[in-house]
């Protein structure tokens, strides 16, 4: 029997919003109505392939609260995407 332990604080998650945006961020917490994430980036397609850029350019905080009614799906990010995200947000290269 598999037990889903959920997503732990600090894990890198990929989130698909109902408007089609896909964001990657560090998971902070959740309750029945909201999901809190840190340092969200949006996924973009450029000449070099997939890239990441700030989700909100003028936002003043790193902690963002999303209403669950706007979240279509949330899951742990693939390792290569999570490593690229961590390098981009912390400057630490992971192997």
C-alpha cells in the first residue's frame, strides 16, 4: 500500500494554474483554501528552449498565497527543473 505523505516545506513544486500559467516555486504550506509558495518563477519558451523568469515583476514579497480554486495541479518538480530553479534563485549549483 502506498502512502502519499504530501509535499514537504521547502520542496520545489510545479504548479499549473487554471489560466494556463505554469510556475515553479518552493512549497511553504497549504490549508484547505490556500497554498503558500516562495519565490515563484514562470516557465517561458525562448530560442534556447525552456527558461524561467519572475512570475510577478513588481511583487515586493517572496512569499505568495494562491487560492486553491485557481490551482489546477501541483506536484513535485522534476529533478533537473528543481536543480535549475535552485541555482537560479540561490546561486547554488546542484549536481
